């Protein structure tokens, strides 16, 4: 173990594929192996001794153990030193062997490929030698060489083509293409025309507008529009068709609703600048529905309108109810909140109308909507959907007005015409005193902010009761409607004077708020 | 506010343009299939009739998305003449599908509708730029999308647009115009109402873009 056969030289020899015989000598692998072997034997002997100590339960002498350990240590150190001296020519990984490396070193040292790498290798080799594996090796080599030549030739020709094209288009040159391809005038003009068409289409929509007669929806709607453009129960499409002529614009919405109420006698109420959409023209009816008879249609309409009423938001329903109440008796104090009182019942019975269709409804204080005021003026009984009587044609008309939702155009027209119808009647029917009174109410309506709200309304109520007495004797339905109108007018919501509309709207919420006490 | 330019390109060169854009923008192209409805308000609802566009993106899953867009007037004057892009007010917002019904009930009428089919790239290069190349189709019958025919079969429209604010429209305009220079070999871009014609050498540029460049194996 102590024999060192030879001192290794300092210079690292050149690396070669096979270890240089000099290097081999330098490394003196043989001796290193022998020394490592003997070291291994010494260590195993010591370990056996420890085993024996452990078994026999005797404790070893500390000095002996130390001595053996230092001997082993020194030997290891010498071996490593020797290897280090010649390892400058090599890169060694791992540098040291310890517990971690010891397991993996055999795998690292083996030159066999990992299984995946091996499989890969095989596949590639197969691909390469596909045709020629069965031939003897020299022929394989020949074939492979031929292949290489072919590929080289193809690459060269491709490069030539590229160079030629470059020359032709002048891409390689610095000043760009020498010859600009010119287009003849005809082509230029055509392109110009197409371009202007396209640009106009994108920016203005020129050339894409359909003539009015083609604007009905006749084909099936694409999926994204199917639930956007709703179709109501009667089978009419709610899409207002674009009218090119300006005059009829305001009537499209009316036309829809006119179409709905085509069978009702209320057509006179609406502007008739545009005829109602004939039912047969509706695209859905053409293919899919049988056009119901007019009577059925009217029933349908009534039902629709009724259901529409039922769907109305609650405050609107309450407004309706409120109007009915007021018509019945203006003795209902404004101070009352939601509960109908016995008082009201009596008043109602007193003034039961011929139709018997009014109902007692809770009084709502949220009034303030202009359109409901309009409806009051037009009179008639607007029925609450919950408690139904029979609908009569007059009701129908008002329902039509009501079911139009918030369409201001329609309501202004609806408002205008009935009032114009009613006013002459009122003036003819009533005594002279009533008219000034109404006007007075109109005036007081505007000045409501100044007076105390409940006071003013009390005033009106009193006046209303006076009015009611004078009108009690009048039986005809028409008059009754006016009666109710006036009661409502007395309430301070006179709509004959359009200017009062806005102030009334503002006031009414005020009044309402002050009332519950 | 937006900075916008438009140009035209022949349909045969659209693929080359797509390759060029793919390389320039570095993002995936998005399919574009938009049903654009232009609604006009009736004149007596205002001093002049106003126009609003509803765009329905038919490609979105699961539901088509709707956008409302109002395009205003362009900037005018000496300053505007010096800018090579058009700067105009534009307001856009996503809406629910009830928007169409709402506009109808407000009194708007359908003026015209278009179907745009093509592709678009959206990317960021000094500004959020969107480039779209689409063929514009019109419908012979109202809302009949499946029967749409191109307004100009051989030509498609290229729109480059970027949103801007009154404070930064100068930079955005510069970004858009510098991007447009990259597209010069294939398409001339200009302000929307100005005609430009096609690029004469577009065919050559398209050919060079479409070639494989020697990467094929034999």
C-alpha cells in the first residue's frame, strides 16, 4: 500500500479517443486500482471489528480505533491526490464520490443509451435505411450517398430559382423595381368605380338600402334576431318598418296599435294619416297563422289588453284605481293612504254608473304621470285588471290608449282628440258656472305651490261635491263620463290647458307627499 | 374618439395581407362576422336625424354580442389636414340584445344593414390598434343574412382604427400612420371618404409573401 510506483508528471497529455499509452502510464491505473482495492479491504476489516464489538458487547479501545481510522484516511487521501494530478485533462463529474453519488455512478458510467433514447435511435435508423436494410453494407452506403446527392441538387436548383426571381422583381437592388407594372385605363376606371361603391357602402350605406316595399320581414329571422324582434300574440311583428317618407313617421307606432284595434270602433281617435296594417300583410300570418275573424281578433285584443293591464307595474294600477275612485266620489280625503273607507263605498254606490264597472281600489299617492292625467280627461272607465267587469267598446278604446305604454306620440294624439271631443260637450252640457270653475282649477293648479296643498284640494273637493250634485240627474253615459272628467278636473289635474301639464306633474308628487299624516 | 383609415384591397391579395399582418402584429387573427344595422332617427325627433349603429358579433359563443356605436363628425381644419388619419368622435358600448328593440321604441328606424365577413387583428403598438379586413355584404331581403351578397365581389375593405382621447390623439394618429406604412406594399390607406385606388405592385408583394421561401423538403 505504501508503494508508489511512479511519480506522475505535471503536464496534461492531449486528449485522444483512446487513452494515450503515455496517459495510461501517467495515470497508472493499475496501481490506483490496487491501492483502492487494498483500502477497501482495510475498511471492511475495520467494519467487521465493529460488528464484533457490537455483538460481544465489549467496548473497543478508543486509541486503537483512532489509529486505524487515521491510517485509512491517509491512504484515501493519497489515492485521490494522485488521481487529481492527472485529471487536468479530463472533466470529471461528479468530483467526489459520496453517499449520494454512489448509487447512480454505475448508471452514469455505462455507455448504453437510456431506453427512450434507444428507441428514438432505432426509429431514426429505420427511417434512414428503409429501403436498403437487406442489402449488404457497402451497397447501403452507396444508396445513401445517392440520396445525399439528389438532395443537394434539389437545394441548388431552388436557390437558383430564388435568385432569378429576385432579379426579376428587383428585390435585391437598392432602388426598387425597375419596371412598374402599369394598368390600362379601363382597369383603373373599373377599380375606381368599385372602390367608390365599396367605400360608400361602408361609410354611408349607399347601395344597401332596400326600397320600402321590400322592407317587410318575409324570410325567417337569423338566430340572433329571433328573440330580439319580438312577435306578439296576434302574429304581428313589432318591428316598425322604416318609412322613407317623413310624414308618416310618427304614425308607425300608432299603426301598430291601430292594427291591433282594427276591429274596434275607436279608430277615429287616432290619426288616420296612415292606414292600419292590414292583417293579411303580416308576414307571419301569411304562412303560419290563420287570420282570425274580426270578432275573435277583437276578443284577442281585449284579452291582450287585459293581460297587459295586469302586467302593469303596480303604481300604474294604483293610479287607475285612484282615478276611478275620484270619479266616484271626491269625498275621499287625500289624507287617506291605502285603505278604502266606508265613506268611499257609500259615495260609490251613490254614483254607481250604468256600467257598474268601477271598483274600489286602494288609493295611491304616486301619481304624477302625465299620461294618466291625459287618460282622466278622456274619461271612460279604465278598469283594473284584477276585478273585471265586461269590457265595452268604449272601454276598449281607452284600453288601447293605455296599452300603448309610454309612447308619447300616441298619447299626445290620443289626448288631443278625446279632449277635443269632450270639451264641446262639456260646455254644452254644463251650466255656465262650471266652466269658469274648471278654469279656476286650472289656474289654481299652477299656483298650487303657493297654497297649502291640503287646503287647496279640500277646496276642490268641496267644489266637486257641488258639481256632483248638479250632475246627478244626468243619466246618459256620455255625460257621466264628462262628469267624471270634471271631477277629476276639479281635482286639479285639468289637462285642457296644456301648460298646466308640467306644473301639475311637479305638484302632484308634492301633494301626495304632504298628504299622509 | 378614434383615429381611422380605410383602404381597399383586391380579394386575391387578401391572403397575403393576412400573412403580412400576422407577422406584424404578432397576435392570432380573429374571425370577423358582424351584422351591422344602421338606425336613423326620424327627423322630427331632433334638429337633424341622428344615426346609430348596432353591431352584432355573430361569431361569439355562446350568444352573439351586441355593441352600439355612434360615429360622429370628423375633425376639420388646418390641423386635421396635416394629420394623415381621420380623427372623429366615436362612442362605443356593449349592450344587451334588447338594444334593438329599445331603439325601435325610441323612434329609430332601420336605415340599412350590412354583413361584414372577414378577419381582424387587435394588438398594441403605441396604441391599441385594430386592423380588420372584411368583405362587405348586403342583403337582398331585410335581415336575410344567409342570402347576403358582396357589394363588390372582387374587393374588400381594410379598416385600421385606434381609440383616442382628445389629449392623446396626436400620438395615436402617429402610431396608426406609422403602422400603415408597413402595409404600403399591399394596400393604400387613407381617410375614409377619400379614394385611393389599389397598389399597382400589390401582386408582386403578394406573390413574395405567399411563396414558401425554400423551406419545403422534397
